[in-house]
C-alpha cells in the first residue's frame, strides 16, 4: 500500500486534516454531529434500500427476490426514521449501547470466575473492567441524551487520533516520495 500512496501522500494528509476538523467539531457541536450522522446514515440507507427494491423487481424470476425486496423495504423505513427523527435515533442508539455494555460487563465477570485461579495477576483487572462496563451501561440507559453526547465525544476523540496518525504517516510517505539522489521507494538500505 505504501508503494501506491507514496506519490500521493498529500491525500493522506488531507484525510488527516479533515478527521482532525471533524474531531474538533464533535467536541464543539456534539448535538449537531449526532443529528448530522443520523441523517447521513439515513440517506445512505434509503438510497441502498431503493437500489435493493429495484434489484428485487428486476429479478422477480429468481427465488430470493422476496427477501431482497424485504431487506430493501426495511432499509428504506429505517433510513426514513433516521432522517426524520435523528435525535430520537441517537438516544435509542445510546440505550442499545447501554444494554450491550451491561451484557458485555456481565460476560467479563463470568469470565473472571473462570480465569481467576489460572491467571492470578490479571483477574482483578478483568473483574474491574466488567464492573466498570456495567456501570457505563447503566449510565447510558439512565441518561441516554448525555450518553449520546458522550459517545459523540468518543467518536471525536477517535477522529482526532486517526487524523493525527494519518498526518504523521503521510509525512513519512512524503519522505519516500522525494528521496535523496540515487535512492528511490523500491530501494532498501541494509
């Protein structure tokens, strides 16, 4: 992949800058980012659903066309809900994430009882992680709006980190793109 990107290192820099800007926006305007993300995903689902519906009717002679039609209709309905009720969708996502966190935390605690005799040094960390995950899930369910904002902050943090990593990597690729005389991207030094 480096051999493909080394001449176009600036594209990776551009990606890094865009991700950093999105990360900053997520911290400055978390509600707008939640709504924008829900609408974006909703538009995508409606578009994909319409394509599946067209594909289903174009292949009515095939045995699976009904399932393709059902998936397309489901995508259109889900996409419309995301587009017209984005804040409600974000809150529902926070609640579902809360239930997922509680379930995952309980599994970690169950795993704790299995490994505590085998791994005497790490079992306490597994128990603590399970308990903290359950607490996080309870928080997301108990305060879904705040949880949705917190999830937006986490997405913003991830965008910042990936953006900075993309910038660092692009500058390394730039060095490959403009090597000193006599060296090139396909030459390796011992």
